[in-house]
């Protein structure tokens, strides 16, 4: 972990050195990477992926909204209100008829 010591992070995320050639592939949620030539090969990407996954599993998850019958009913009601607009677009000729792009002769 000496590589983390001299890499000065600007945020709370750790900054890890990687090879310049691997910088394009190093996309992580909880770890920042920077190109570094002081190490021979930098930190391997598979190790960074494992570390990123561990941080993800150990970090607290945001609370998910509770789904109850009233919220499901409200979503169904909103969708049924928008359904006549979609069918009206077919009748008005704005959208192609269902199956218009299917060529059975091919």
C-alpha cells in the first residue's frame, strides 16, 4: 500500500496507480486511478476490481422506497391514462401500423 501514500487523493476515494496502457480500462465506482511510471507495472486491474467490489459490498446501501398496493395502483392508473394517447397516434397515422416493418416475403 505504499502506492496509496504518495498518491494524494482530492476526495475520499483512494487513488491507485496503474500502467498508462491500462488507464482506459480502469473504470471503477469507488476507486480513482492515475497513470504512474514509478511502479513497474502499477496495480493490476483484477486486484482493483476486487477492491472496488469489496468497498461496494461493505458500504451502506441507500434505503429503497417501500412498494405497497396504493403505489402500484397509482402507477397503473397513470399508465392507463397515457394509453389512449398512444392508440390515438396509431389511428391518426403518426406511427406505422403494428407489423408494418415485417416482411414475410423475405
